[in-house]
């Protein structure tokens, strides 16, 4: 049952701490980092970096406070890795390092000295040295004489074991006495033969009783480690396991070996069939020639026998007819024998010449076949090279198209990001400006309200004071009337005072008329300002109505951009699928090239066998004058080249037909994929161009709107300044006059009150008109 999965890419090395609470795993990717985890929770503690190439080996110190690593970059690093340590801040810090760039290290072990509290590292690599590293410096080396791949130190600290990892050499196990006292010279060691291939791992049990080693040949060896001071009990001897005769191999290895054996058997059968067919063909040809020659020789011998019988009959007739003609007949017979012998020799020479001519023709036919075969091979190789060049050009074009599409995408993304950033900045700026404008206007209205309240309070207090003065004046008037009744002599003076007061009243009336005219002018200015405010509000609504469609267009553009991003992802996915198809085609092409190489090798072997057979056949032809030796040599030649008889071979046309069909199908598929890729790249390029043009148009429209908004802001600012100047002038003029008469001030207060009420009424009417004008708009939208 799986407890937890930890995602580590290409992990080839993992080592648990001595206490078992941590474990370190090597992440063999672009970073070549070492990740340290807690064993029971799989929680990552630290990531150790520093190696520039693959990390080959890691080792923990005895107290699990430090970790030592080495790799193919020739570096040995020592790290602090304590998670719960009394010295915080040292976790993951590199303590010591040793770098040998010319070497590639494969294994490292660490030995902790309890007396000095320092660690000593021992490292091996391809430099055929066992190197001792102390405090980041090489303190000694031991010449091994061969490449050591793995080393392990006994837990007792009395022995060091090493495994030989020489390429294409047996993996021996070597034992050194520890501590090493050889210095720069070679120490004494003991070799134990074990593996048939270089060793890959070497470990020792916790009690130092067993040593385990594995190698590339798929074997696991378990060694019984015996020390001089170790007492083995009889029970341990009896319970010891016997050595195993089995060899651990993978099923894949067995399948590969079986496949290779089957392939070799098939190749041997094919070669045997070819050789048997050729020998059988040649034997049939030679047999036919020998039969023809035997028939010819037999016919000639029969003819000579007939002639001999005729001559013998003639001789008998001649002997019976006359004894005198015996000598002449014998001479004539001898002469005929000589002529026959000469003609026989001439005919034999003619047959030999015919045989040599046939042999020359056969050699010429073989030579022509060889030239034709070489020409076909050259044409095939030329065609393969052309196809490789075409495929490389197409692949290069595809890669250029992909790079171009990626560059266009990066450009579009940068333009889109810049456009979005500008829009966000402009929107934020407009919002802030509108907010500041509204706050300024609200503050000004509040100030005006407070000022008007203060003036109203002042006028109220002035009215109360005037009422009090009027009451006092009435009392004085009553007192004056009583005094008038008492003192009639003062009537003339009072009449003069009355005339004077009437004059002052007329002056106050004229002053009140002038103030009423000014108030009328202010009312007219206020009405004009209200109209201008209504116009500005209408323009602002129009601008908002214009901005809202633009925002909708921007939202639509965002959706289109998202759709284009999804299309671009589809294009990337299609490109990935095309790359997979191209990789499959490349693998198939490589397989075909391997088949071609194997066929060439077969042809070379066949040519070698043919040349050897030609040589043996030429030696056999040398016995043409001796039939018995010729027969023996031909028999020996047959036994040599046809040991198992001739097997009939049939040409497999289905395989060739299937191969041609698969090749045509793959070529058509590649052409279709190329056309689709070109079409998709053109469509994507057109879409990118269209989006860029639309973005440029939007940016131009946004800039025009900005200019219009700035122009309206400047106009509104000027109008505010104009209104504020008018208000300041009116307040300065109203504060300059002082009430001189009670009735005049009362009338002025009443007039101001009516004016304020009138202004308030008008403001309420304007507000009601605005609300009534704005109310139908939502109703129309709802319909």
C-alpha cells in the first residue's frame, strides 16, 4: 500500500540518514539539486544546490547533521542539513567544497572522527585514484590502477570495500585495510572475482557480516565478510545460506536475447537457403554439362567401336583374302589410329576451350550482376540522402514557422498588456479627478451654506437690536409728546427734525432701489449659471453615454482576445501533435536505416562466401584433366558449402508490398500535415494582424476622448473661477454699507428674506424639473 507519493524528476540516487528520520533524494534535472525530506511526513526540509552536472552519490555523517555529495562535475560538497538544530541559520549552508574539474566522481563516503569532530571524505572517479578530502582540500591519494565505481566503509571503521567499474571488464570487488596508510603510493588490497560487467552499487549490512554488490550484468552477489577477530558460531555456519547458481536478469533482457537469437537463426537460415540454392543451381548446371559430355564421349566411343569392328572384319576378310596385304593394312590401320587420336585430342581441346569460354561468360555475368547491385545500392543511398535533406529542410521550415508564431504571440501579448495598463491608469486617473472635483464642489457648497447661516444670524441679531431701539424710540416719542404738550416752544425744532428725517428716508429709498437692481442682476447671473450647469450636466451624460459603448467594445475585445488565446493554445497542441508524429516518422526512418545496414552486412557476408566459393571452384577446375580427383574435389566442395542440404527459398512479395504501401501512406500523411500547418499559421497570422489593427484604433479613440475630457475640465475650471470672483465682489459690496435707519434696515432684511426664499423655491423647482426629466429615461429602457 502506497503511503505517499513525492514528485522528484529523474531521481537516480536516494539515501536515508543513519537515524532514519530524514532521507535525501537527487533531483536530476536542470538544477541538479538535492532535496531533503522528513521520513515520516515527507515534508521538505531543505534544497541543496551547487552542482553543475549530475549528482552521482550522497552520504550522511554519523550524527546526521551534515550531508556530503559528489557528481560528474568533479565537485565534493559538504552541507549543514539539520532541521531542528541549536544553530539556526546554518541549514542548507555549504561548509566545505572541493572541485576537480578534470575528473568525474561516481561515489563518496564520509568518516567522522570523534576526537576532532571533523569529517573526512573518500571519493573515487574516472581518474583511477582513491582520493582523501579533508576540510575542502585533498590530503592524500591512493593509486588504484583501475577505475573504481563504488566504495563503502565498514561500520566498524576497519575495512574499506571498492567495486571495479572499468568499461567492458569484469567487476571485481576490492578490499582495503582502513585507515589507509599508503599516502600517495598504492596500498595493499585483495581482489575477489564476482561480476562479468562493471559494478553499479555496493552496500554493507549494519553488523558488517554481509557485503552486497550489483552490476550491469543483472547479478546480485552477497559476500560473507570475515574479520580476524570475528568468532563464527557453529549455528551460524550451519544456518548460512549456500551460494546461489542463479543469475538475476530482467524479463526484457531475456526477451531481447531471445529476439536476437531468433533474428540470428532467421539470418542463418536465409544465408543457408541462398547458399544451397546457388550450389544446387551450379550443381545442376555442372551435372547437365557432365551428362552432355558423357553422352558425347559415349557416342564417339561407340562410333570408334563400330569403326573398329568394321576394320576388324575388313582385317579378317583381308587375312582370308590375302596374306600379302597385312602389312599395308597394318600400316593403314596405324595411320588411321594416329589420325583418330589426333582428332580426339583436337576435339578435347575444343571442349576445354568451350568450357573456359562458358566460365568466362559466367564470370562476366557475375561481374555485371555485381555492378548492377552496386548501382542499385548507390541509387538507394542517394534517394535516402535526398529524403533526409527534404525532411531536414521541412523540419527547419516548421521550426522557423513555430518561432515566428511564438514571436507574434509575444508581441501581441506585450501590446495587449500595455494597452490594458494604459486603460487602467486612465480610468483610475479619471476616477480620482472626478472624486476630487465632487469633493471640492461639496466643500464649496458647505462653506457657502455656513456663510449664509452666519449672515442670517447677524441680520437677525441686527433686527432684534433695531426692534429694541424702535421700542426705546417709541418711549422717547411718548415722552416727547408729553414734553411737547408741556413745552410748545420746541414744536418748530421738531418740525425741522421731521423734514430732515423725511430727506434721509428718501435717500434710503434710493439706496434700496439700487440694491434691488443689483439683486435682480445677480438673479439673472444665477439663472445663466444654472443654464450653463444644465448644459454641462447634459454634456457629461453624453460623454458617459459615449464612454459606455467604448467600455463594451473593450470588454468584447477582451473576450475576442481570450478566444484567440484559446485558439493559440489549440495551435500549440496541434504543433505538439505534429512534433510527436515527426518524431515517430524519424524513429521509423531510423529503423529502416538499421535494416538497410543489416542488409548491407548480409550482402557483404554473401559476397565473402561467393568469393571463397569462386576460389574453391577455381581450385576444383584445376583437376579437369583428372576425372577422379575432379569428382572428389566437387564432392568435398558440396560437403563444405552444403552441409544441411539445399532448402527451397520463396521470395516474400507481401512484405515488400506492405513496406511500399506504408511508405506511401507516411509520405502522404507528412504532406497533409505540412499543408495543414501552413494553412493554420496563415490564419493565425491574419488574426494577429487584425487584432493589432483594432488595438491601434482603440488607442487612437481613447487618446481623442482624453483630449476632450481635458478640454471640458479646463472650461469647467474657468467657469468656477468666474463664479467665485462674482461671489467675492457681491459679498465685498454688501459688507461695505452700514444701516443708518431702522425702517430701512427692516425693509432690507425683509427684501433679503424674500430673495432667499425665492432663490430656494427656484432651486427646488430646478431640482424637480431635473428629476422629472431624468425619470422617463429608465422607463424607456425598461420598455
